[in-house]
């Protein structure tokens, strides 16, 4: 299957497989969970997995390691982007590549030029 034909649902995981952070989790629990799962981005939920408050980037916790008492999860959440299941996956990826992120960073994009094959 060509990436241009791939739908978002083809790349999705089930809710039961989602690794999430709860809004009331403390920094010690969050750091332990990041180490356990080896992921760098986590949806932060309120109540159940349908109530996503935002996305936590693991690197945003580093500044609180020396002063954990200053940690406030709500203040470092990034916006969550919601994409319909039936949408072609190429479009959200392209949008993310064009969107400026907080702190002036942009998502990196890798493009592969497909050259025609001649017989």
C-alpha cells in the first residue's frame, strides 16, 4: 500500500493500547512511566481516554528535575491534534510538517522522491 493511500485508521492503535498520563499524576510517577514505556510523547487525560487535555513531551520535564516542586503539568501541555479516522494519513503528516511548534521548532519532514522505473 502506498503512503498516499493509507488512512489514519491504518496507523491507529486501540484505546486499551494507549500509554497515557493522568492529569493528577506527579512528576515522579510520570518520569517512571516514561522510562518504563520508552516513549517521548503522551496524551494527558482527564477521567477516561476520550478526554485528552493535551500532549506531554518528555523533554519538557527536564527543567523540573532539579526543582520538582515547581512542576505543574497543565502549564507544559501542548495542544492535541484530533484527526478523523477516515482521513488520508498523508494530510495530517504534511500539516504537522508545516506547523510551527512552541519554542519556534518545526516538525522535521523526510521526503523520498520516487523516481519512475523504466522497463
